[in-house]
C-alpha cells in the first residue's frame, strides 16, 4: 500500500498506535508538543522538519528565511501548549551546492529567531544530503496549570483566533506569481507573513493563565484542519461562521484580484501560526483584555457544540460540513501546495 | 567557499561561534550532548540525523535496521555523558517509493531499540523527502556528579575503551563486498555490529559514578578522531599504543584476508559506539571491576600527557602523529566511506 492512500494523518495514527509511553509522559504523541513530568514545571518537547522541494523552493525563498522559519514553527508548537520555549537542537542536511556563505545565512536566520524568543541553541548535527533539510527539536516549559491541550474544548465554548488568517497563503501566492499586481507595502507584508511568521508565545502563555480558556492549538495546517483536530480530540462538534473568518485584508485584495474566494485562503491556507482556542462565554471579556496586552486579538470565529465534526455556518444560516482539507503530506488529492 | 574546503568540524565551529547560550546552559554545543540545568537532575539533549545515500544504502540495509540505528546512535550520545536516555522525538522524511510496509518496518526498528533502552518516543513529524531521512532528538538525565565531559582528561590518566573496535567497519566491508569469503557466524556478528550497535548505557552510567573516571566520549567517528576530540577539548596530549588497539577478532580476520591493516579499521573505522574514557591510574582496578558488572570491558589503549595532539606509539617504541582521520562529512579527502 502506498503512503498517499492513507495520508499523513492516517500514517501517523498507524505508526504511533504501538508506541509505548512510559512513566512521566503526561501527554505523548497527539498534540502540538509532548508534555513530560519534570518536578514542579512540566517539560514540553516538539520537533518539526523542513525539506527543500517539499516545504520551500530556494528559487523563491532566501536561505536565511528558511533558517528563521524552521525554528519559528517549532516555537509556535510550544506556544500552542501555553508554554515558554527554552532550548533547541538543530540537525541540518546540506546539499553539495551549498556554500559556506549559504550555511552562514541559514544560521543567521536561526540565530535571529532564537534571540527574538529567548531560545538557546544547545546542539546540532550537520550532514550531507541531496537537498537542504532542517530538522529542529525544541524544548519548552510550563506550569502544570498553564498547559492547554487540543482535547479540552467544552460544548458552549466560543472558538477564537489571535489574529488574521490567510496572510501566509497570500504571500505564497505572490511568491509563486511574480508579476501579480499588488501594491508594494501589501506585497511586503504578505511575503513577510509567509517567510517570517511570528509565533504567538506571549499570547499562548497568557492564555495558559486563564481558567476560562479550554482548548488550544496553533494554526499550522489551516483553520479548517486545526479546528477539526480540536473537534476530534475533544469529542465535540465545531461550527465556524463563514462571515467571521478574519481574512487578512491584504490577502482579501489579492484573492479577489486572482478570482479566488478569500475565505478559502483563510480556512485552508495554513502556516499563519496564529493560535486557535476555545473560551467559556463568561470569560470572553477577560480573555480579550488579556490578549490585547500581548498585542494579540481575540476574534470569535465559531462555537463548540455537543456532537462531532466541523461545520461552516453560511451567511444565510445554512450549514455545510467542512472537509479537513488543508496541508497534508502524502495526501492523494489534498492541500493547496 | 565550498563547504568541503573547511570540512564538517570547521563548519560546525564557524556556525556555532556566534550562537548565544542562555541561563541554565551548563554545556552547550561541543560535547556529545548538551547539559542543561533542571533542578536536582541535569537534563541532557542531543540530536543526530541519518540520510539515505549518505549514511546508509537501502540496497544493503533493511529499513528496520535504519530505524534501529537512527535512535541507537543518539542513545550512545547520552551514554557518552554518563546519562540515562529518557524521551525521544523523531522527524522522518519519506520518499515517494516508500510503502506503508516500509514505514511500519522503520518504526518496528525504532520501537525495538526504544524498548530495549527504556526510551519513550513522545512525538514526531512526518514529511515527504527525496530520500529517506530520520532525524532523532533525544533527552536524557544525569545527576550533577554523574556527568562526564570530553574536556576533563588529566595528564597521567590511562585511556581506555569498553570493548573491541572495528566491528562496524568489518561489517560495512562485508556488506559492500557481498561475495567476500567469511565464515557465516563471523559475517553475522560483524553485520550486526554495523547495523544494530548496542550503545553502552549501563557502562556510561557506571562510569559517571566513579570519581576516578575523568573524560568520556563515545566512539562514533573512530578511535583516532574521538581521542583527538578528548585531547583538544581537554588541552592534553594523547598517546595510543598500536599494540593495544583492541581490534574485533572477526574484523582482524576479514581485514587480513582483504590485505588491509586491521589496526586501521580499529583506529579509523568508527560507528563502534563503544565508550572511550580516561581514568586516574589508581582507579583502574575499581573501574575495571565496575564495568565487568555491566558486561563491558576496561581495555587500556593509551595514556594522557601534558602537551597537545594525538600520537601513536608503535611496537618499537617510536612515535607517529595520528591524523584525526575518521568519518567526517564534507571532507575534501577524508573518511573511509
């Protein structure tokens, strides 16, 4: 059987079903990061790799940005648990055509994001490889009360995001369509959102301090895909209101010019690295005020109900089931990249 | 400038020279694993990746063995600090031709070594890739008194290894020379040593309890390369006695039949994952007895002197400087693979 027949999530489920966890594993495979018992504080542990030709194309993206983003996406996984990122190790596979200047640029990007988020790079491995590969493993920490899982949504909760969506998808579109007409400042904004995402660490840690915040995940695969992760892990049904999907205004403009539905880019684009979370209705005011202190929004996009599945509420009030479509490796017919 | 002009170790030195470490980093880049402050126990953190076509050839090696070895070599890095391996995350890049059965086999090997060494696999990432890539990051723990560095050798110390060397090199030779005459049991032994190394975790932890044990490293690149790491990091000179290099007997036989010097395979072969350590002479009896309890040997191979560099003492008593030759990625003219 070919891997694309079962898809990335099917493969992960299959491979990890027989993995034994041990004492000290509070949460193993199945959330943005593992949660490990570690005395008074919990230890968070995550990994994510990027591969040239799969995740990026060096014709379009600078090596420095690859370094930046490869660590940033891991930091977002720690933020998505309510944690503080601490220590990273980095394995790089360097192709023959790579020069020392390229390697310097890669590490310049890595160092920049590490500095911005207080991460210490404490180890690594370098090897040859047919294409550029950067595999990062990152530790983080959180107090036991401050960790948030994707499995904790409760019926009645409001579903919210910390900022606009579709910015990365808009940047990717502009990157792949060089001459597409777009005002320069908006182009720069969208390209930056795609290449240099800013994980929501302060917002994630703040959400972990608020008892009214229940489930938490980051938007890496896309709102639809990540909301469906919450629905499945929590055993609930999620409704997303189409009119409430906060599409990045610059993306809206580009999508309309390209004849596409901007909401699709917000729902399925992925790689925005905003946080998606569910909140008890009574806590909405407190959560919104707390997030604004961290420079993040609290934008309601849907609600949690009893049942299962992910549904979109259209502007006329009718419901349509949302596929989990979004970025999935090995998918036979899925993904927008 | 091309990367092979400065070599793997030159590249690592260059890339990591500007890396900032933070509070809590007891030892960052530069040993087998990072050492991090973590309350009463220290946290160890390491990463190592293997890439098809660079580290292994699936024409010769089973996918299951790739899984096994990719985690085993990381476990050896924790053993080389005197630590106990605990939690792993695993990023895999899977090529198009990979089947679900291949992925199952990869994880069977990973699970086997995880079970054997009490490691919990708590997370991972799967992605497409042009060739098979397995990148492992592993945590471990140790008491502050139990950690051993490569930088702690003292003049007067005896240099020792925990077992025979060159077994992996012999296995690699047989693997690449299919019809080479070799008795079946010896062939099986050497192939197993190459494909399924058994990291010396119990021995490493035991060595960490003995105050007479000073420097510790694992033999991944080869005795010559790893002894030179100790010499440089400790600011000492090391002498290795040619007659004392404990070449694996089966390798000795194969090397002689192939018209090669068996000692070269012991010195430069690498991937034996034995431990290399230095001991105060007065502690040799205690160390030897303690290691035999863990099923490991204490084989003296050299001594530590004031000065610098790595020298081999020939059987007639004359000295020859040893190059650091061993496995080095990107080397312009080095490595035995």
